[in-house]
């Protein structure tokens, strides 16, 4: 499984658990930490835990386990390290506070393939209408 395939599988799993505002950043030219970062948002600690479990279950089917998982008990900012793909799942307020994407302004946002792209767009619109 390539790094990009892994990133797409993780993104799909997160969206299946209703993560929203998901972005996939290519950082391989900027960092030795990973090739891709996924950043997503959940509405509650319970939802964030479900998003993380869903991603772990998806990757276990591929026989891929994370090197580490940080922040799961409190679930305000959970980091899953899959070596070449690092996932950040934030609670809304934490994501707004840390604004991780702004630390990686030189990173290229990767366009998600269909149907993942449409699912992400629908969840982003749904979250915006719920907030406003």
C-alpha cells in the first residue's frame, strides 16, 4: 500500500464516521516526519473516539498498525502515526486554537478522489449549516 493509498483509506474511514473539514496535505518535501498529514474535526470526544476507531479498524483490515496513538483518552486532539501518514483529529475548539494547517502553509493540499471528495464536501456543508 503506497503512502497516498494509505492516506485515502484513512480519509475515507474518517469521513465514514462523519469527520468534517477534512484536509489532506502533502508534506514530504517539507518534513521528514511524514509524506502526508490528514487533519479532520469531530464534534465531541465520543465522535472523535469513533473516528479514530474507524480509521484503526480500516487499517487493521490492511494489516497496518499505527506506530503510536496519542490523545485518545481525552480526545480533544488525537494523533495517529502511521509512519508515512500522520492523522490529526481535533475537537472543534482545539482545531481553531492550534490552526495546524497554518503551520504548513507551504504544504500542497491533495485533491481527494471521488467519491471521497463529494463526501467531504457534503460533510463540510452540513457542518457549516449546523453552526450557522
